[in-house]
């Protein structure tokens, strides 16, 4: 590792580990402007009245990466790289999407996905998280410490809020059935890519484990690893499940949450 690489890693470690009060205030203000999509980092809206307001102050989607604004993209290009940091990841995906698609026209199914994307993105931003990406019918989000304390608690709250917003609290069926996983640990967070085509991503075993937890969750379930549950202050005597996750040598212990049970699960 040369001096430039060490300087970049030091920048990211400091950036990720210390909550930035100015950025948090900016995200809160921008998130109140109704519009999706948004910048992954600063939450500046790109569409609607909010997008028009952002363009007046010079913020617009980056030419190299439409998921971030031009201002944040300059930072990513300047500090190309990343660092390891303890964070919490949230994966949530649609259960039975193949069956849903069979019962709908392609246009109707696309409209359902777009509705899910919008609700999921708004929920993550409202809980000070970052949408890493949508992969088909799955949300991938991360809650780093740079956006505030208690990242595990924010991730769990975002998961339960998302389930509520998709109708899992209703007496009838949700308008889209979800399963989710939440896990806390050390992950690599930073900017990858070449030239102006740079994007934010997270990698590491935490990401893989969270994906496996989400896959193992039944419709209406949020599987929270014991690491994330302890960090979020959940009651550890709640329903537990021992899981043999694909690719994991040791069993994974998880707390099972369902919408409406979060308050009861808190210690």
C-alpha cells in the first residue's frame, strides 16, 4: 500500500466512523422533499419539485453514476477506495415474485416493483440508511455509523417500518409479501469503478450473511442475527432460530421478528 492508498483509507475510516452532523442535517432536510430517486449519500432528490430545487443549487445526477449527485461524485472520484467499518446491513426481498409475475402482465409487475423500490428507498432514507442497490426484487441497504449512532437499531426499525408500509400490519394480505434479514459486523465500504464511473458499494461476509438471512426468512419475517439484535437492544429471549445458511460452516443464530412485535422485543 502506497502513501496515497493509506491516505485514502484513513479518509474513509474517519468519514465512516464519525457521524457528520452537517451531513445528517442535510439528509433530514433533503429527505423531506418528496421525490425518488435520490442521491445515495446526501439524499438530494433528483425528480419532481425537489429535483428542480436541487438543480437551482447545482445538484443533479452525476453523469458517471445516476445514483449519486454530481457533488458527491466528485468526492468519490477524489477518494477512490474505502475502509472497513462496523455497520449493519438490511436485505429485503419479495416472496413468491415468480408467482406474482405469472398472475400479472409485465407492465403490472414492473409497476409493482417500482412501487416497492420507491417505498423501500424512502423508508431507508428516513432511517438514515443508504440504498446500496436493488437487485431484481431485492433491496440491499447499509446503515453505517457516519449517519448516526446505533446503526443496528436504525436498520431493524427500517425493516419493521418497511413491512408496515407494504401492508404486513393489515388484517388482509400485504400488497407485496416480504422476507428480510439484518446483520451487524465489519464490512468494507467505499467507492469502486474507473474514471467518472464510480459507485458506492459494500462487500464482506456481513453482506453475504445478511443475504442468506433474507433468503431464509418466510413471508412476514425479519431474521435478525444475534449480533445485530444485541446491538439494537432487542430482547434476547424472543423467538430464536438456528439456521444452516448456505456457504456458512457454522450455524447462524437469529431472532425472529414480525411486524407489531418490535416493541415487545425491546429490553
